[in-house]
């Protein structure tokens, strides 16, 4: 997501980040989620988190999707994270 000094915040897309066992290698792919309402809700949560802390940069918000329709905040990654 990107946030500016005027309080404008956008998220560009979501992606899937899975951790593989002991080697802790991240696999990052576009999220294959057919539920557009859930995708919008996840984006809204990320934007609201940025607004709550007055964030003004590029960042990544980690959300953990545990089952269809249920997700939790996992982590905030300030700055650009590839």
C-alpha cells in the first residue's frame, strides 16, 4: 500500500505469501481468492490500519487467511517489501 502526507491511502493488490518449513522461504504469488467481497474487506482493514497510525509511506500489511471469510492481522512491514 501507499500513503501520502494528505491522508490518501491505496492498496494495489493482494498476494499470497506462504512459508515453507525449516528453510523459511517465502513464496509470493497473486492471491487466488474468488471472493471479491472478502478481498475488498482485507484491503479495507489494511487501509484502516495505516490510517490509525498516520502512516505516510509504502508498506506491506500481512493478513493471515485461516479459512474462507476469516482472516487476522499478522504483521506490518514498513517500507517497500518485495
